[in-house]
C-alpha cells in the first residue's frame, strides 16, 4: 500500500464547477504539500500545511490530522486550472528531510 | 526574478554514455533535491543536499551521482550503470532551515535513450 493515496486519479469537469481532490496518508506526518504540475512538466508549490485550512484565491486546502486526510478544493474552476495536482507529505520521522509523493490527480476543465 | 533553472530541457543518451543534468538556483537556498518522475508513479528522490560539499542518497540513487561544490549548483550525472534512465528529472530547492519548508521546482529535463 502506498503511503500517500490520491483520489480520483483523473477528473474531468465543466468550467465553473467546484472541484475536490483528496489525499490520504497512512502514517503520522509533520507537513503536507499540495503541488501543481503543468503540461510542460514544471511544478509549482500551492500550499504547505500541518493543520486546519489555507486559502489562496480560488484554491482552498484543508487537512484533518486525526483522519490523516487532506482535500484541495477549487472554486469556480477554469480551463487554466487543468493540470496534475500532487499531494506530498513529510513523514514524521525525526530528522527526515524527504517528501513522499502521491501519484497525482489529472484535472481537465472543459470550457 | 529568483528561481531554479534546469538545462537542457531535452537530453538524449547513447548506450554506455554518462550525461549530466544541470540545476542552478539563485534563491540562496541551502537544500537542493533531485527527483525522477515516471508515468503513473509519484516523484522519487534520487539525491539531496542540505549544505555545500555534503549530499545524501535518496530512495533510488543507484546509477546516479551528484556534486555540491557551490551553493547555487547541484548537477546530476546519469551514469551508464543506470539501465533505465528514460524519465523526467526535476530539481528542487528549499530554504533548508527548519524541517517544513516549501520546495521550489525547476521546469525539468526529459531524458531519452537513443
């Protein structure tokens, strides 16, 4: 079993729809990252969070430490949001400097 | 603008050849990372460096080598010992102070076998 699981693997939606992407992890973590990978391959860091909720523009990330689960929401989705969204966690091992990555959710927004 | 520059964008390797992927950052970050991305898999860590002149193996270091002679540079060499080098390679950096910092990524290098 992967330490980081994302769902769905693929998501297609109409422009304007509310989008939810989920990430579950199996062990304790110190931080969770949401990343966006564009078709050209470059990756942008969207959020880093260890508790609660963060918001940036139309993007909202939440995390529930007890349930080991995080969600990324996109409100009023737009075709430019089409990308692969990747969840990554820093496992809570002392001195661990490494991130463990999910396999990503491919989001396609249709005009 | 500060950022991470990877070059080249596309690279082709012949059998038995070593190739070097460049990664330069002007963010004044202490930590730098190399990842490999294969279709259907999450990013996997090849090597990382938390400070100049020091680096550690990641999860899939076999067939790769790195150096960190300057803070801003962390080149990755794919040696002939790496039997399946075709992949997308991403370099990243972070401030390095403290355990939880965002990582900044380059645009990647796509390596293929001739």
